[in-house]
C-alpha cells in the first residue's frame, strides 16, 4: 500500500492533476499562483517558505548524514545519502549505512521512480531487519501523510501512522507546530497525536526541497522512543 501511494506521489510530481485510478484530486493549495509560495519551498529572503515535502525530490544535490536508532539496539547507527543527481529522468544517490556493527555501501540510479523503488526495497546490508524497516518508514511514510499538501505552520489533518514494535497502526491528528533547524536545515515540525488516547505517536521535521525528513521519531504505546532518524549534517554539492 505504501509503495502504491509513493508511486502516485511521483506521478503527481510529473505533472498530473489527480491520482490515477483513485479519482482523488490534488488539494487546491498544491497549485501555486502568482501570489502563493512555490511547491519546492524556495525562498529569496533565507526564510522557510510554505511548500510540499516530496520523497526523493531534491532542489539541489547534497550530502545528508543521519543518525538512526531503534529500541532494539544500544548504539545508534549512521546512514549517509550522497545525492549526486536530482533530475526526474536521472537521479543518483549513493548510500552508506552502518548499523548494529555492520556496514554496507551501494549506489542507486535511474529515473526518480526507479530510485524510489530501489530505496524502498533497499537491504541496508547491516544484518538488521529493524534498520531496513526504519529506513523505509522514516523516508516514505511522511510523504504519504503529506501527499499534495503545502506545509505551513498551524495546519492540521488526520493520518494513520504506521505501528512500531509490532503494534497496530494508529489513527492520529498531525499538526505543523512550528519550524526548527536540524543539522543546519530549517524544517516544519510535525507532531502526531493519537485520536483515541491523546498520546504522542510521532514527531518529525520536513523541509520542502529536501527529499528526506530532517527528523522522524516514532513512539510506542508506552511513550518510549521506538525508532529515531535525525539529520546530523547537510553539505550542499
């Protein structure tokens, strides 16, 4: 299901006005006018401008270094994405992952959908199923929640947030609570609150123009951090 949502998102990026096969129109705020912000969140004054978060869609090449941890490992790992080409028809990302005492390097290239497929099915090579699942979820699941939405402070909408640690998915309310800077990148802070009991199930930070979340934290039913991915540094090409 998540794979289908992502493919639909990438079709939208290519210029369609509805999700094929669903009859779902893009929200009206996804189409810029002369007086509205650009979808990629670009800004001429250095301040964060409302825009869309779109997985694996980058305004510019650059090198992202993330820390990643789960409740099953005592030491955090590291995932580095070197985005070398960002064109729709020619995207290239080199991946260097270290987790649970193991490491793995690979390069994925092709058109944007092919690269997205490659990242979704990527075996981190670290020997950790948890690492593979967290890498997958933290990149692509926020893209499903925000599909077609222009992010701005104060926005709120419903979303089903994937279960962690074998728990069920949770119907939640996502709110853009403000902005913050993580790893040198300014981003929109998201908070997911479970509709049933009001507990925090997710915290993250998304930056238009950057195809990875700057931060993505999942909480289990006891309120403990189940998994965390957070940008440590970003170096523009």
